[in-house]
C-alpha cells in the first residue's frame, strides 16, 4: 500500500480497488476466480471482514468492506498476500495455462523492481482507500463497482457478471454472500 494513502478511520467502511501488476488479465480462468472467492469467504469467517459489495474483473478487484476488528489495512494486506501466493502457485501448477511463462516472467520483472518483494509480485501495491462517509457516497461507489463490467463491454446488465455483488443485490447469493445489512442504514439517508 502506498504510504500516501491510509485507512484513517479503523472502524469505517471503505471502497478499494487493486490491480495486478501491469494490469495483467489473470482472472480469465475459473480456477483463479475461485481463489478470490475462497479468500473473501475466509476473510469473512476467520478475519472479521464485512463485505458490502465486490466485483472481480480480469485484471483488478473492487471491494466495499469494513474490518470488524478495526484493522482494515492489515486485513487488505493479508488478503492480497494470501491471494498472490495462491494464484502464483496455481499458475505454476496449471498444465492448461498457455500463458504460464509469460505471466511468471512479468511478475518476476515487477518483483525485481520492488525491494519489498522476494521473487514475484502479483498485485500492485497501492489501494487508495476511500472512506464511505454518507449514503450518497456508498451508493455512488456500489453503482461504480456494479457497472464496471458493463462499462468494459463484458455484459449489458450488471447482474449478468458472475463475480459481482450486483447479483446479491438482485437476491442471488449463489457466488458469494455479502453483508449488506450494515450499509442499508447509510443508504437510507439518500
């Protein structure tokens, strides 16, 4: 995470986006999406993460979340570290991954440019957390997240993107459960 951007309010809800190094389209295979899904579920059940909205895109992730143990920076660091290790391992071990050498070479190149990284870097380090302080801002960020696949031309309706909480807001909890009750109160003031 950049030193410039910090989680100022440890108990606040935040909007964050983070991308793969060089904006590589890694999330084009079910196996890699599943690692993100597993990580969110793990953080919800074991690390007290509340997830209010999400969207997994080919090269980046959007989240609206809160840390119930007042450590959003640590939570996001752990999430990114866990997913980076698991996805790099999955890429290395995937016999169907036709881009394996190219992907690993790019991650190694990014890692070599960063003194904080041992060998390969998967995620860019900045997150630029935006605290959600009003119902209007919450709605704006959730709409942005849900419309991202539409804006990118992948779908015509946000609900059609499999890895988006737009489905949850349409009463489809088949992919990931979200904790939308906590934000409904903030959105009521709209």
